[in-house]
């Protein structure tokens, strides 16, 4: 799997740590894997799937 950088970093707002800048698909996946199960709704699944698809 090759990491895919974003054209511009995105900022994720995390309740536990505040804001985190993410610059690639792999970095986003690592961050999203730390999200609690109760926060993994439809939008989380769509974003996670898009990042995984970008790595293929």
C-alpha cells in the first residue's frame, strides 16, 4: 500500500485531544482507528472507506 498525500492537510476535531492536522490517507486511517466505537457512524465509515480505497 502506498500512502496518498492530500493536496491540503485537513483538520480533524477530536474530543479527546482537540484538533489534529492530517496530511495523508494513511495518517487519517491511523487517527480514525483511535475513534471510539460509539462515534463510528455512517460518515466515519465513508471516510475510512475512502482512505482505504485511496491506498489500493
